[in-house]
């Protein structure tokens, strides 16, 4: 696992960078997105991610509903362009559509909203999701980048948000993608899934 101090510094820095007094939005650490640590498998390689997604569709598996007052299909439809506008660097197109034929390797991004405290990335990449009750006015998302049943990277983020069109969600996805799909050189340390938050 990466050093905890680096994760805490990242979370504090990201929250400070994206908050501000614009259009009456909340300011300070509760107003903008915050990320809560990250993990990378020894197999994680940004060049592999680029080769798999550049100029192609990249599947998103959407689990949970960050806005339970709305139908989940509407939330998904309205969040897809938000994710696309804040996508990582490759020229990829996010999609929820499963491939027509089985993919191998099967690269995908799994987004679990309001994940259970004991949900880890290994189970997520094997199709397991569990949830905890939502916090009104706040979006929590657990992002896992999977190749087949292997978690290549994971992080968690949260922000205050009133609906799928809230601009704070764009900032959250932008920061989440920067961490999940980092192009920074990887040290080859042992991968320890988060487990509990």
C-alpha cells in the first residue's frame, strides 16, 4: 500500500484545490470533492490502460444510486456526460453497454455508490456489491479499475451534491479519474485492498 501520509496529503490537497466561493457553492473541506486514499496492484500500468482505451469505448459498471429520489436509469443517463466531460487523458468514450462478445481481457471501471464499509476491490471485480444507507446531500463513490477479476487500482471519493447536474460531481469525477488512472511511475509494493473505510 502507498504511504498513508501521502494519501492523507492527497485528500487534503484535492479538497483545497477544488473548493471556492463561486455561484454560492459551499466552501472548505465539506464543499468540494475529497479522496480518501488509493491503492495500485503491482500489475497496474498506465500504458496498458492507454492501449486498452484510447479511441475506444470503456465500460462503466454502475452500482447503487447516489440520488435515491430519482430512478437509477435517469441518474445513470445524466451522470454519463459528466463523467465524459471529466474523463482521463486517453480518447475514450464511457459506456454502460456490455460488449456484444465476451472481452478478454475485460477492462472496466466499477463505480459503487454508498459502498458497505467492508467492501473491498477484489470482490468488486468479481461482481460483488454491498451498500450502506445513503447520506442525504452527499455522494460517496468507490471506484475500482478492473482487468478481468483483478483490481488494478482503487480509490474512494465524496462530495456534497444536490443532484446529477451539480457541478461538484464533475470535480469529483475529475479527481477520481486522476488517481485511478495515474500516469505516475509505480513502485512495486505489495497490493493491500482497502477492506474497511
